């Protein structure tokens, strides 16, 4: 039951992030003091690996020209987010046995660990060049 509740909370979090994603660039443009620039950029004078991701995702959602090339991770993030949203909705639609729940948890943890490793590799490559 706890895994089902967790899936629901994560799914609602993903759905709730869409309005925030659309509002953050507007807030930055009109109320810059509410949303300061990147701390890493301020400290090092160089953008971080995530700089521009929000703007890139917003451009994809609005179907703006050049949206797919605005940030290297924007499309990947969007596809992974939609895949997770769909998978969690499917898991919520079914009643899982305890064995199936344990299997789903193991797969969930492995997939997210893999995504974190991929992101860390991206960060290393980003800072190396």
C-alpha cells in the first residue's frame, strides 16, 4: 500500500511541475529577484550542467522553433518524465501482489540509479570540456 501511495505522490508531483515549469522563466524575466541566477555560474563564472534546462523544457512544451536543440538534456528529460508518468499510472491502475510490488521497487530503484549515473557522466563530460 505504501508503494502505491508513493507512486501517486510522485505522479502528482510530475503533473504539478508542469505549471511551475511554465511559470519559472516568466518569473525570472519579470521578477528576477524571486528567482536568482545559477549559484555555480556566480561562483565560477561558468554555467552549470542544468542551466537552461527549464527554458528548454518550456520551449518544448510550447513547441517553439529550435526547442529540441536549446539544451542537450531537455528532450531526454521530457521523454523520461513522460515514460515515468505513464509507468506509474499503469502501476496505480493494477493491484500488485507483494512479490510484484517488491519487483517493481527493485526495478524502480535500478532505473533511477542508472539515470543518476548517466547524469553524473554528463556532468563530468560537461565540466571536462
